[in-house]
C-alpha cells in the first residue's frame, strides 16, 4: 500500500516532522510505502477562477504548473494525508493554493476507496475549525475519512506536550491503518447520499452536453445509480434516496 503526505508548510519543522512520525508509525504496522510531498518544492499557481476546469475540463486549465504531477501522486496512492500549520486560523496559503487547483474534484469526486486524514500543527488555538474543513474536503473529494487531528507545537514544547503529541499521532496512524487495510467501499451516510442524489438529479435537469460535469456523470452512469460506487442500500436509505431525487426535481422545476 502507498500513503502520501502533502505538507503545506514552507519549513521542514513541526508540520513536516509530525507527518514523518505519522508515516513511520504506519510503516511499523504493515507493508506500507510512504512519501512526503513538500508543496513548497512544487510550482503551484493561484487559481484565476476562470471556471474552465469545472465547465469544460481540467485539461483546459490555462495555468501551466505542477498540478498534474501532484494529481498523479494522489491517484497512485491508497492513502492520503494533508498536513498544514495553522496560519491566521486557517490552512496555510500553500495548502489553500494546492486545494484550489483541485477545485474540479469537488464537482467530480474520484478518490473513492482511498483513505484520508489531516494533521494540523498550531501554536495556540483555532485548529479544531481547520480540522473540520480538512475533513469536509476529504469527504467531498470521495475519500474514506479518518477524522483529522490537531497537535500543539508552541515553543518551547514541554516534555508532557511531546508525549501527548506522539500518542495522538500513534492513535491516528492506527485508525488510519485499519481503514486503509480494509479495501472496501462503505455505505454512504444520509448526508453523503443527499449530496449525491440531489446534485446529480439537479445536474441532469439543469445542465446539458456542453458541460463537463454533465458528461462525466453520464459516462460514469451516475445519473441512474444509487451512489457514486456500487453499494447495497437498505430499504430506508433506498426510499430516502428516492425522496432526495424528487426534492431535487421540484427545486429545479421552480427555478
């Protein structure tokens, strides 16, 4: 199995070292190949908001940078970690630019079956909101998400603080490895089912062949499927899924 950590810090210090510790802990649990990708080592340009990736296709993006190299690293990995320092109570600028370059994946999620988590390194506070954001990002991209963690790195770090951080990373790596080793596709939560059914139904009504989203959903068979991937829904979820479809149709008709 391959796990790649993307580090959104310009320094190879707290966030980077925490990612290293996390990956080494994973390797102690099984046959896991790991890689750390320091985003500062790659050329990533700022999204212009032209919408070409969303409407026509990501291959038409006018920005020529290392996005596709990083995209291929994700595709070749079984597990992904997004690690970032807490800068101004949000992910770092490097991490945000990186995520913005993959904006089309939020419309056309593709990382099903892959395991995801996040690590937030902070000096004082605010990391819990960043954790929520990273978990939302992971879910929206299609990953199986293991809830992200916050580690405190305010210097000088006391011995008790180091022990607490090491324990948190060890526990996180164990939960991550267990999910990584399962190789299955979980039944979607009600929220995920709602997002899929209402978005695909609205898309089928409102968009047409001119839009990449429409063509992608059509080619994947998502306009007629229960969910993004084959899954057995229980009778309750099957009925609620149908209700989500009906609600989306009514909303689209009103607009």
